[in-house]
C-alpha cells in the first residue's frame, strides 16, 4: 500500500469499527482498547495480564504525549520488557491518527510490530492495524 493510501484506509476503518464497550454502557478506560487489541493478536501472545497492562499503558503514553522517534519503555521483569516508538501524528479529516512501532523482548527474543491508532469520538485511541 502506498503512503497516501494508508491514511485513507485508516479513516475508512474508523467508520466501520464497532463501538467497543459503549454498547454495554461502560466507557472503556484510555488504555483498555489498546490492551484488548494486544491481547487479541499473535504479537503479544504469551504475555500475562500484568505485562499486557504495562504494554498497553506504554502504548497509550506514546500515542498521547510521546515525541516522534523517542521510545516509551515498559518493563514487566528482567526478561520481559518492551518499547513503543511513536511516529509523527497525522490527520485524516478531523480524525487524529498516529503510527508506532512496538517492540517486545521476551527471554532474549525480540519481536516488533508496526501499527496505527486513531482517536475515536470519545477521545480514546483505537488501534486500526
């Protein structure tokens, strides 16, 4: 996919995302959507609830106030830690989005994934890729 198409695809995905958590009347916490996305994918497979919460909180901090190119670190133990490197924020219409790279080191094995998150109408960051 070319660079110009990615924001358009990201915005289109926002239009079809379900209102996670709002159907039950319970508003999600800022990092909940990020944690759920991590927990539901292969990238964070094997992380326990504590490590998932730490990773999601670091993602939220990176998206919310992170400086483009500067890592936001998290550490669950001496053998399980990671970092999120946010990229420059961009807008698609009135929607604010941000790409980031999340790296996890688990027992010396390093894995990384690139993702994009956009703010929804409630101001929460929703992962879209």
